C-alpha cells in the first residue's frame, strides 16, 4: 500500500478519530503486525502537538503463555504501580487509540475459564478508575491488517497479497480518499440527520422480526436518544470513536427485552469464534442461549457478571451499508457490526442519555443504562429483517423493511 495513503489514514485517526489537542497525552494500543503504520500514527499525534505518546503492544501467543504458566492468583493481581498509572490517567485524561488486527482464532485452545476468572477478579479493582473516566476521554478504534486475519479472509491469496487486499478493504470502509477528514465529517453529519428523525419519533420500544425466527421486543429509556457519527466528550472536544462506522445506536432500558434473536454472523470473542447462536430473553435477561460452535465461550461471556446477560445497545445498520455491500465477512466486530443491525450484551452507554453531561454516571444508570464489565456486539441484521417502532403516542412506525431503512 502506498505510504501516502497510509499517512492519510494515520492523519484521519489522529485528527478526526481521537482529535488530539495540544498538550494532551496519547496512548496507542496495537498488535505487532504493522509497526511502520503505528509509527505514522505516533508521528501524526506529535504533529497535532501531543505532549507525549506511549505505545502498548499486544501479542496473542504471549497471552496464551501467560494463561498456561501463571497461577490464577498472580493473573488476578493488580500491582501498586498499575493503580498509580490508572490514577495518573484519571488526572491526565489521555486520548486512547486502539489499532485492532488480531487473529480471529488467536486464542483458540486457551484456558478461557482461567482468563475469564482473572478478569473477574481484577475488574472490581480497576472499575472505579474506569468509571471516573467515563465520557471524559477521546478514543478511537480503527484497524490495520494482520497476517492471520488477512489469510482468514483471503485464504487463496499469498500472505502479501492477502494483507494488501485487506488494506484496500479497510481503507475503503474508512473513507480514506482525498481529504479524508472532511469526507468523514460529511458522513457523520448524514448519520446525525438519521438519528434526529428517530429521536423525533419518541420511540418507546423496537420490535425485531426476521425469517430466521427472530422475534424480539426491546424497551427504550424515555431519556435516551439515538446517536451516530462523532461524539462530544465532557471536555467539549468532538471525536469519532469508531472508524469505520455506519450505525445509529441507543442504549435500551435494562430489564425490558422479550423474545428470541438469532445471530446472523460469527462473533469473535476474546479471539475465539462463536457461530450459529441465539439468545432468548425474559424480563430483559438472557434465560437461554446456545451456539453450535464456541458454546463454551458463549456461556463464559454470559457469566462474566450480572449485567452480562442484559442488553446495553441496540444499533441500526442497513444491509445497503458499504461494508455489507463488500460481501466480506471480516470476522472482526469493528467491521461486521457496521454491515448489519446488531445488539450488544453488557455495558450500556451513559452518553446516550439526553443532557448526560449534567448527570452523574450513577444517575444515568439509575435511568436504565446497564452496567457490566463486558460490552459484546453481535450481529442480527439480514435481508428479511423488519423493525417497527412504537411511539409515545401509541403509533407504530416502520423503521426497517427487508434489511434496509424504511424512511
């Protein structure tokens, strides 16, 4: 891929993604796959006048070795220096850039129960720091190709050809062409117009149906609104948390979901694939779930904490979205969630509450925002999906017909 194009992509992530401000700290989380591109991102962050940029590398084989050889008690230990670092983040409020490229099967065979238990043990210690940063940070998740990921999508191509092909798809979906920042801002404005229409309806519930058996009704929080495109941190700084994105999303009322929903795409959870699965809800909670492939991972996900069995997000994405039209299954949630309507189990978004800047996190959760240590999106959209909204006035309005917007 031409370096000039990759440089434009790096600029997009820094300028429109996290929107680095002069004097801010920047944290970059990345796999070992694309060090040259990570260096471009770091360079662009410094050009945006970042005070310092720190890079944290991840590598799935090392995670597997830790899970194999370290004791559960040590995996569960939070060192004093880690608490000091979290306190520093709460004071400095750094920008966070996540560059995903992991192998969808990278942790296959790992002791998932052990890793999950360690996370359950450390989460209560780290949660207070994360809650303090809620809605304060600028963050962005974007993607770069990894060899194993690219070969998963294009198994008939050579390693280099597969990586190049995946670069092309990532850049196309991310609207990297010409002035990418302006193209992205225009796209964000279009999403916000769509959200405004939905919000003007004053929706009380959404009813999902599809030919695969999906028949699910989800209640809405009266104070919640649909969001899409760029977001605004409590500091007043505008940023784009996902590149790419095609969704209009909202956090539903915890405890108000009835019926059954079938996934339409595989889910990569902790670098393990879950396929052909469904959830049945009663009283807002998953009471039955099964996957033909990866059922252990699915059940582990649901057992992470009490909130893991409740919905945290409803997102609307048409089948006509550019990522869907590519015809590719990415085996990566950042892309697959923007090719189809999806739901998420776990943590809801406090910033979907109207006037959230003037409310505490506890007040947002008291209104019905779900709290959990996980937030896992799973895709439910298909070309037979219909979605109807019931409004405050009792009117039923068509939102989706045959997988696409009905308005």
